[in-house]
């Protein structure tokens, strides 16, 4: 009834029993803010009457009765006292919040110091995982399950167990078929198409391989792929829409491998969904390219937007430019993507490699040549420990 009379943000100041009902003193939120300027702020004095023997309780009275009984009731002196009390309570609440934050930080420092004293190996591993680019949540999840005698070799073994690598039977060059390479702008799709095509030409011959491009927007995109096709001796075709794609693929059905180069689009671009619909309609499977130099939040967003029906795995690119590899490996594991190849340069076809987990993990934990501002130090760890639990998307991501 107070809300009906004064609005949803009304504040109840007091209440007391009177006769067969309850007297409520309330004010609107706007009136509270204007107490200092307004000597007679508006308030509500509602006294709904209800028989104690009646089955209809006061809260069930019609709203218009409450509105009719709402009158201005709070004198200026009472309003000033109310304002002072509210300000005092707000100050106390702010102090409590500040004290809570300080206590969390101090407890985190104590916990980290205690961990360093009791289990220096575990604290060192936590710092190594974070500095390697792995998310703090997953790093702590691993450490929570770590045996007492575990070391970095155990961590690498767990990561190796959780990284899905394409088998020879799943390899796109061996298996053949039609595959589109998708991903954001600049991730290396055209170059990777050429690298995969070169591998297939060596094994099956140029007449068994064809290249297709759907990129009609980027200047020179078709020309770049055509140059690769001329070097490799394979045909290159351009398509504009779903019908065009279906007709082209029908004409190329005798090929062992057809690779489709796509237009680079930011993961938030609405055309990403349209592109996925086109490939689904034509029965085209997709490989998602992930830039190893991108941050974790960006890679997570890319996978969420591009992943879906028809995406059979991923290829990580630009490993030669990435300082750390933990971030991209973390994303591959948490999203349960199958890793098909890794690319570490622009040379065709030399800089495309089958996945070597031993090399990847060795590279992931290889310390940087020199310390940078982004390397986590011992003094930075307490802040990481404070409330840094694994997010819902990360829980259970690792099988130990």
C-alpha cells in the first residue's frame, strides 16, 4: 500500500499498532534526498483498519483506500532527524564494507604466506601457471586436486590428458572432404588454407585439391588465393551465397579435399551467424582458427560466437608471435575443442605442423627471457588469492 501511495522506491520510517490496524510513516525516495532543502517533505501516514475477526487482512485492502488515507505527516524537525540517522547508518555501512575488504586482503595475505611456508612447491606452481597464461580459476582448480608429491611434470601430464588432439583418422588432409576455415580478421585463414592445400597436393596430387573463397568484401582476397592456387597448381573458385556454394561443391565432388577460405569478421559481427547458416545448409564442416597472441577474454568470446554445429575443431596460429601459450591452451581445454594443427609463421607450407604436445607444454612453461610488468610476482599473489575461485564455466574443465 505504501508503494501504491508513494511509489516503488518509498522508504518506511516507522510503524506501530493503533487500534485494529497498524500506523506506518513513510516517505518517497525523492523526499529523502530533498530533506535539507524542503522544510516540509511529503510523507505518508496510512492507517488501514481491519477487523481482527475478519478473514480479510490489512494487506488485502484495496489500493485506493491506502491512497485515500495517505497524508503528509512528518514535521520538518522529525525529517532532519531522519536524514541524520540515515546518513549515520550509511556511514557505518560504508565503514563495514571497507573493513570487510581490508580483512579479505589481510586474510589472503596470511593464506598466501601460510601456503608459502607450508607448501612452497604449490605456491610456486600457482605462480608458474598464471605467468604461463592459464586462467587463475583453472590454475587453482588444478592445485586443489594436486597430490602432495606433485610437480610441474604432474601439471603437464594433466594438461596433456585434457588436450584433445586430432587422430590420423580425423586429420582433414587424410580424411578428405569439404572444410571451411573461419575466424576473426587477421588470424591467418588464407595462409592456413594454402598450407593445408600444399600438404594435400604433395600426398594426392594437384588435381585432387580445390580452393574456394567466400570473401567478396576484402580487396585482393580472391587474388591472393588465386596466386596460391597458381603456385600449387589447383583450381580456385569464388562463391557469393548458399546456392552458388552448393553448385560449386557439386561440381567439385570428385576432389579429395576442398578448402574454403572465408571473410574475416569480428566475433560480434552479425554476419558470423549468417555465414554459419550458409555452411550448415551446404553441409560444410568448419575449423576455427585461434590467434595465440589474443587475450583470454577475446579468445573465449571468439569461441562462443563461432562455435556450434559443424565446427569440428581448431587450429592455433601465430605461435611464433605469442610470448605465452597458456591462454590459448586454456581456452582449447575449457571449450573441449579438438586441436588439429599449429601454425607458427607465414611460410607455405613449412610453418604448419601436426600437434606435438610435448613441445607445446615445454614452450608454455618456458620462462620469459626477462621479467615484464605482466609477470606475476610474489607480492601480487595475495590479491589473486582473495576470492579468486574458478568461474562456473571453468568448473570441472580438467579431468585429473
